[in-house]
């Protein structure tokens, strides 16, 4: 396909993408998509009758979140995306005469794309789980006995998920220095990021219903870049016996654009071999992993940017269909807009790790930055940026970026 809109080389927002988000410029937020460097206001477009016969209630695009649009169901949202692709490749498209529906992306403020009712964070990278396990246990027993049998997860805090560009304040919390008899309270000294992908629930279930690996994709609207900020020293002290709490719930960053499963269809790949064989309810057929290149950058305040990780979503041991099947196997219901995060994505080598904890071996081996300086963990003023894209020749589908700058802690 070729669009009549000019699209810069290597743009994340090619004609093959057509993601969905929430933007605003001179007025109220609206549902939008992006092609190249242009944002399309789908509410203004719908008011022209463009979606007539497909979406007759134009107010579904006059919303501050995507939930009502997603609730139309995949048979409708898929056709909306296809109709946009068709008109953007049609030289006689009516959009040629509707300049008011377009806005330069730099003139548009992006917002949290969905109202997130519930948020679950998984722990599904075998490389990450092994690396972390070696730090705290006998390396021969890095993985706990249950890890290869089920997708480990925990419930996170939805209220503190913030849109890309929102500053993140260094959290205060309890820590226990190795040489101390009692814990202390103060700013975390081990602030870390976690490179993750999230998926957005697009279809609801009722309490008591389950989702199988074979129909899980019917319930997944799309994917989004996600940074699950972590305070490692707070986590070390608090996580026994119930797991992550204040070390995780102070902030998570989400990118503004949700990329549909349909756009990612050409990038399916085989996942890692699962040994031992999983229980029947977690068994699946077909290609359920996705070849999505991921990068992490650190930019000190006023300094140069350094790319510190190049990883890939295809490394995930537990795929999204298994995660969702397990999540609902006990009858837990899901709702439109719920967010399920992958957990830290790490690859098999030093250059593909998804957290500072792994890269620096818990702070022992600092990362050297361009222009001088080192980092064992993230410092005040640093901006962490994550990007991701899938590409096959000229066929490129990207996620934009999620970035947050760290502010100093409030006085304890």
C-alpha cells in the first residue's frame, strides 16, 4: 500500500499501522489516529458522514478515552481501520478536501488512551526471571519451582499509570541497609525502569467465565509500550511474603498509541520451546509471539542520549494468550480497558536486558553513558525513553515512545 500522505522514512506510523489514541489541540479530547506526522481527528471525520453505516453514533469518537470505541467490538473497529487505510491510499479520497481533520502531531497533546479499570503485571521473560533469580538464590535454582508451569503475575495499581511525558517523582519508602539493624525511611537509591509491552482488553467477560488460549485474541484490542517503574531497595525489603507493593505502585508510564493486533499480524513468530509441557488449559496452537524490536535510552538532564538496551518482544516465554487464559482460569472477569503488562522483557545477551538491575548486576557494574558519566540506577533529572517497532522491508509498524523524566523526591 502507498499513501497519498507524505510519510517520513522509517516512520512508526506507516499506512500499515493506523493505531488509535486520544488527542486534543484547541478543544476537548477526541479519538484519533496517526499517519506519518499527521494526526487525524476521527470525531471531525465522523461528523462528515465518513463512517455512516458503520458507526452511526458519531459521539463514540467525541470521548476522552477509547473505551466506548473499543466496546463497538472488533467487527466494527477492524472495519474502521480498514476504511481509513482505503481512503488514505485512494488518490480521490474525500479527505483531500477535509484539511480540518488533520493536525501536525507536534500540535496535538496526547492523553491516557483508555480508562484502566484494572492492571495486572506478569513476570513472563525467562531470561529476566533467571537473571534476577541468580542474584538472590543459588544459580542452579534461579527459577522457582512454579515458574515453568504458569505465568506468574500480580495485581498492580491502575491509578498511578501516567501518559508518556509525565514527570515521575522519586518515591520515598522503607529500606533496610545491609549494615543496619532497623529499616530507615527516605528516597529510593535504586530507582529502575522495566521494559514492557502491555495489551488492552477489548471484550468483557462475566464473573465465572473463562477465556481459552484459542479465543484469547478475540479479547485483545491491541498493544502498547509500557514502563513499569520500580524502586529496587524498597522492593527487596517489602516483597516477602506478599510480593510487590510500594516499590511498584508509585508510577508506571504508558505510550499514547495502541497498535491493533491486526496491524501486527505479519510479525507473528514462534515462541520459545516450553519445557516441561504445560497443562492443557495453557497449551496453544499457531504463532503467538511477535517480532517487535524494543530499545531503551537514558538522557541525563542537559546531556547526551545513550541507548542502553536493544531487546525484542519475541523472547517472551509466556505469550499473551497464555497470560489471559491463566488470568481468567479461575473465573476472574475482565473489562474493556483493562491493562495486562508483559513483565520485564530481557533477551539472551547483555545488550538486550530490560532493567538496570540486570544490566549492572544490582549496581555492581555501572553502565557508561555517552559524554561521560555512569549509571548504576536512574538518577534525578534522567529521562528514560522506550521505543518499539516491527519491520519487514518497507512494511513498518511502530509504537511511538514512552518517556518520563525523574524528579527528586519530596522531603521525607
